[in-house]
C-alpha cells in the first residue's frame, strides 16, 4: 500500500527535502512505496492529512535560530486529531540565488520570512541597499529571478539544482549550525512504533490568568523529574493576554512518570492535548541519497 505524504511545496523547498529523506527511510525500512504531494501552505498540507487525503504530512516546527514555526503550532492546536509520528532534524544551508553580476546590483531580495531572518546579518552586511520581500516558501521566491537581474532570492542549493539557477553566494546562514526540526504528522495509529518514543509533545491552556497559574503545570514536571526540551506560548485568540502553551517532554507518555504527570497536569489546566510520543532522528546523512533518487526518478519519468 502506497503511503502519501503532504509537504509545503512547490518543488525545491526544505520541506520537500525533508520529505524525500523520510520517504527513503520508509521505503528502506518498511518496504512500502511512498508518494509525495505538494501543497501551497503548511495549513493546507496538515488539513489534507486530517481529512484523510494523505496518510502523513511533514511540516517544520522549530528552527535553531528563529524558534518555533507559529503557523504549524497554531494549525496543530486546531487540528488536534493529528498526532506526531516522528521528529526529523535537518541541517539548513541557504544560498543566495541571482542572475546579477554582483551583490552591488541587488535591489530586491525574496524569500520565506524564516529564511530572511536566518540570514539577517549577512543581508545587512552584504546587500544593505536591498529591500526584503517575504514569500510563502523559499521556492516561491525563485519565480522573481528571471524578471529582473537586480533581484535575488534566498533558497536551498537543492532548489537551484532543480531549477537550474545560478548561486551567487553559497552558505549565507548567520550561524553555520542552523538546523530545522520537522514533525511527521498523521491520524492516530495504534500500530505505530512512535508510541514508544523518547519525547512527548503537549499543549494546554490555563483556567485563569493569575499569578502562579503557569507555575503549577511546570511544577508537575519537576515533581515527576521530567525535563522540558521546549516551552513556547501562542495567543489563544480569545482575548488579549490569553495564551496557550506548547511543551516538549523528554519522557514517554506511557511510562509511569509520564502517565502520572499528564494525569496530574489535567487537573491544573483548562484544556490539555497530548500530541503523542515519538523519536527524533537526524536526516543530514540521508539527504544526498534522497536527492539522487529523486533526480533519477525525474529522468525516468
């Protein structure tokens, strides 16, 4: 049975690259064929999986420089039937693509807001004269390059390879260890090995906005000797100052300490969602093999 995976398109995005690497792992370990399906936005990709149009979706959730991907978090809270099957960590290497003869000629730079932020210092130092224009994906930015030689785009070198575009400058990240965590999301699967994962992600709202209201949930994790690898707040979109909180636990929800902590947590929160337990893997080593296989498939087709 073919597994269909949704991702933020079009071709050449970092999400596609993560999906290709994960698809290669699934095919090698499970022996099941995988088909990728691009969507124009992160919410649309997640909605496809929630509606059963695709089996899984792969979405960015956190960057080591810019923090949480708010669109993913907000959509997951709304589509709480989705559960995390796996977490993937992928190195991010931005390139500056342009037909301009030099950086001095650049007047406009297009890219996704996350990519623009991850290269902010480089942009300020190398193209201070350029205006920055956000796009819905790093690949969408590339459509502007052919219109004007004074335009540049920040994207992956993978995208440059796919679309045969010139890279004016390689590796323009402000930090060389830039990486992004992706979540593999799907509807609940009782047979999924992710139930035995080392990490668990939760989200909750508080019953009141009062001193010590957040301390009580956090104290629960301390009492059960559970470390938090991430905590992030998002507006609950009900009133100013009303927030919901996403937390990643270094614990399995089915273990004794994890199960007890979640049970106690439910008594001091208003709403509590368990997005599941999962493992985290690095996919840096699989990227070259995934690219090669994809390019071979394109030639065959």
